[in-house]
C-alpha cells in the first residue's frame, strides 16, 4: 500500500486576545480556527482476496481523493475569582471521491458538528495548590492519553461520512473529563462514548482513571486503568473488557532536541480475550528554519486467537517516519 498524507492549509491562532464580538462581555477572549486539507491515496496491488497463483483475484489496486475543512470558535471567560469558563464549537466536512474501493466506503461526503463542549478551570483561586489545579470538561471533545496508543481518536471515519484516511474527526460523541493537578501530580477521571458511523453502531463506551507524575518538564511517567463496554453483539465477540496500561514519556529539551517514548498496555477480558501491546519511539528535531523531524517507531501487538485456548496471533509493525516539518520557516 502506498499513500500520500493530505496537504493541510490552516491559519494559526493569534497569541493576542481579540476583542469580543458585538453583544458579548468585555472579558471574553475568543479565537477563530480554520483548517483545510486535501490528499491523494492509493493501494498498489494490496487489496487481493485470493493470493494463490493458480486462482488470481485480479488487479486490486485503487486510487482516490479525499478533502476536508474544519472551522470553529473557541472562547474563554475569566470570572472575578480568577477561575475561567471555556468552550468551543466547531464543524467538520469531509469528502471522499474518485471511485475509492469498498473498504474505504465509496464516494461519500458529510458535514457535522465536531467540537461542542464547555469547561471550567480553577485559575488561581485555590492559592498554594497552584494554577488550574481543577479542570472539568463536558461535551463533544477529543481526549488523548500519552501519545495516543489507545486513546486519541474518538470518532469513526469512512463509510457514509467520507474521509477514510483524512481523519479530520477526533471528538468523542460525549466526554466527561475531570482533572486534579497539584504540583507534579496529575489525576484524571473520564467517561467517553465513541462517535460511531450511523451504519455501524456498537454503543462503544468506556470509563477510566489516569495518573501521571512529572519528574521534570520533559519527563513524565503515567499509568492508566480503563473499562470498556459495547452492545451485546460486540461483547459476545470480545469488545468488552478492561485495559491496564503503563507508559513513560521522555523529551530532552533543547539543544539536544531528542524525544523518547515508551508505552505498554495489557487487556484482560475474562475468558473471551487477553492481549498486550507496546511501542517505543525515538525522534530527533533538527534546529533549522524548516524544523525537519526524524523519528523511528516500533510497535508490537499480541492477542489470543479466537476459538483457541493457547494459539497466539501476532502482529508486528515497524514505522519509519521522516517528517519534513513546518511549511513556514522559523
């Protein structure tokens, strides 16, 4: 398979506070966000259905196009006690066209709400405990742990929505997230419901706890416990279960500009399925005007083979990525 990542065009948020729109209070700090992307994708002879030489399945190559736009407004309002109320509303549109394969979902387009959440953070009202020690968010939003091995993308793509590889949607259908962050400690409790395709509803949801300890600004150790569930049909095939996960994130500051990440997860699903996975990444950021970044990532996934007691089905994936960084110098 070969693919080309979308070319994204966007405007960065201004660091200066914009004046509030007419009719809004003077203490409102708001920002407008817009991004657009377009990509060309291809499968080169990899969609075979029968690899036997004497029973060829034909040329299973395919090429197609995808495009997306995202626009939204985020705002923050400071209260008299220094705490803040914040929120965001955004919409995303995606289109897949050019006769993609059925795996991708044929030609489809859609436009729907992406972010729609409100939150509150404590600011400096708790004094010696620190700034923004408490933070609560409710609504449609993204939630990410670590570098996203298990929790990063809360929305399904492709099918009737389009955008199979573009991945412009990331918000969960519903999220409730609470954070307590005294000093070097961070404790998070979360409940998440996945935003699934209309034609593929499984009622997937989860809750969990996440703990992180920051040894320094650039070194973080974390551990997570999650409990997943789905509807009866998916539970019968192993969708429900719990995941225990440990991870280490290490970023060495400038001038070294090196990054190290390690993440491990173990799933326990009773008699249905047990599995474990881990990945490791090392990267180096070159300090040049275009800021290219070179990274190497190794990922390992292992799980019980359905229908057997001891046989194992193993997948190993090695990703070598060369990123040629920001399009804007500096």
